[in-house]
C-alpha cells in the first residue's frame, strides 16, 4: 500500500498530478529525482542464515524485514569476507579482502592498531560526492582516535567501538557530561579492574556513557538513525547501522523481552526487525523511498554453542569462526522501490566486498585506481537485469591470514592443509574437499575424487591468491598487502 502511494507521488512530481499526495512528499520526491541515491546499510552481528522469517525461520517473527523482502529482493548466495567481526567490517567499508588491508583478526580494547588513514572507505567516497554520513553502532576497526569513524569519512558517530562482550580501555577520552552507571566514576574507570562486559558508549570520539545500558542500545540506535534521516532528507545521505546484537551477551528492551518463541535470541532479532521497520517507515514518510537503497545483512554466521537460544545457520554447515558456508554466507535483503525488483530472489554469488564499488557507481563516485579493490559492481544483479550473472570469478575464504577455501561458480574447494598437532602429536594433513553448492548447500558430499579437473582449476586460483595476498598455511605473505594503521 505504502509502496504504491510513494510510486504515485513520484509520478505526480514527474508531471501527473495526484490530488491526494502531500506537498511535502512531492517536494521530497522532486529533490530525490535530481540527486544521487541515499544508502542505508543495516549490518547485524553474528546473525544466522535462517534467522529471518523470509529465510525460513520457524520461530522468529520478522514482519518488517519480510515486508522489505516482499518489496525488494532476497540474495540467497550472499557472502561476507570473514568469519569474525573486525575483518568483516574492514571488507565492507574498503571493498578489499581484510588480509589485503592487514586487518584479518579481531581487535580488542588493548589493540594499538586499526584501519589505516591511507585506506579510502565507502563513507569517504560518498562524502566527496556531497553525502551526509553517519555510523551508528559497532565500529570495531580500532577504538583509538586515529581509527574512529569520524577520522574515516563519517560526519558523526554513536556506538560501542568494538564487541559488546569486551571491556574498556581506561585511557579513553571521556566527555565532560559523561553518564556514569552502576556507581562508576572516572577514577574507578582509570584504576579499577575493567568490568566484565562493561563497554563504553561513544559519541564522536569521547565516552558519553560507561558502562552503557546495553538493553537500550537498539532503541537508541534506531532513534539516532531516524533523526539522521530526517535531518538529511534534503541531501544525499549514507547511514551505516552496524548493530551490536545478536552478538553475545544478549540484551533486549523490556517491551520485547519474552515475546519470541525462540527465547532471548529471538527477542533480540525481533527488536532489530522493529528497528528496521522504523527506518523504512521514516524513509517512506519523507517521500524518499524511490531514491533510497537499503541493504540488510550480517557480519558473519552465528555462534552455535547456545542451543535453542542461539542463532541458526540452517541449512548451512557450521557457523561463526569457520569458513564453511554457515560462517560466511549471510541472509541479505535489498530494497529500493522502482529500482530493485519486488518479491524476487537472486541466487547469484555476491558479497559485502561488492558494496563499495556498487554504491560508488550508483553515486557517481570514482573508485580509487591507485590500489587493488577486490569487490565488483553488482548493480545489474540488484536491478534484476535479464541474464545478469555474478561478476566474481573467484572468492577466497580466509581465517586470519590462512587461506582455507576457494569458490568459483557452483564449486567450493576446501584446500588441503595441516590440522592439529602440538606437543603430543604431529599435525595431520587434511585432504582437499570439493563441494557442488548448487546441489549440496550443506557441504555434506565431498566430490573431489570425481572432479579432479575442477580441483586442479580451483587450486590454481588459490595459488594466484597466495601470490597476491598470501597464505599463512603455506608460509606465503603475498605481495599486495597494505599496512594497517598504528597509533
């Protein structure tokens, strides 16, 4: 209903007057028609492939995201470039494998490194085109000042600088009006042992609340996002909303507590669904729907140690921290009325690596030519162009600096490598395993013996990658890595 109304308003601005369209909405659509598109990326943390209604969840209700999928396109073969937090975010914002930008592992409050100021982020590309930009949520690309969002293309930042199960760096700069919770003081933060799961909330580059009340985060992030969209409605904008949830420990507001059949984990996802609905409703009400591209996905697969209260990667194998599909294939929904087909499914391979070059093209920005960008333009897939195929020849699955698998077309090869070992026993050579993901999405049937030519071709692709980026499992460092930033 709302989709149809916005479309009539758009056509009315183009020349066909519609008596029921409000002046404000017509004005918003007229501005939208003359400027680059707005972009919103909603990036959850540790969400499973099956943990949305539109991706088959039997017991988590996500009506807002399901509606988003009905009005947009589901991407069922969508991947992140890492199986854990920091590298996944580095890939999304740079368009590069995290190993290439030397951020292959998770950062902690004691880390002295982060994203390099020599990298060009998606926010910086869009800002150069006149975009308003904000990051609201989990950053995790370095918590020290040189690495924060406001130093890398974002006009503003509100959020936790890393995972919600971490602590605090006592050297962090604190705002004059900081809110102290649980009897905390500046002296205690500086000198006492850090509180377990006590994390700081940043605004800009300073702590404004410590320890933050995590049960309020989804609501506060949503309110901040709505304010940003409303304030930026007259110019192109980029909203990056990386939620801290459903990373453990799980927190949810009182109004969603105990609502889901899936327990606390389901409550958290259902609150994120509500948040997504609030954001889409704001875009619709401001008359910006037909000039706003929204992407919903997650940074990696779910923890699988929590039983019924954890995420589900079904029908994929395994989960977070692994290079099986359950660790790196994510649910993805893209929405852009009039530009992304409604009610469609795209089964072509795509990845978060592709977001930077794709958004840059759509915004009329130029992708840096002085460095390797691994992502590809997937706008033909997004628009549902007839016969559009994935532009990715090969995709590489890393864990840390170790290359573990390579994908090309329907084939995925888990590379032969040594596993185990230690003082008690020698390392064992694990043979290569080949899977046909079109026939075997769950990676159950190793068909390497029957397809030696495919194995050889994918091993050759892996060798090219080792020369390019490196592979710690083979003792190679590659020749095209770029250094990360240091404080």
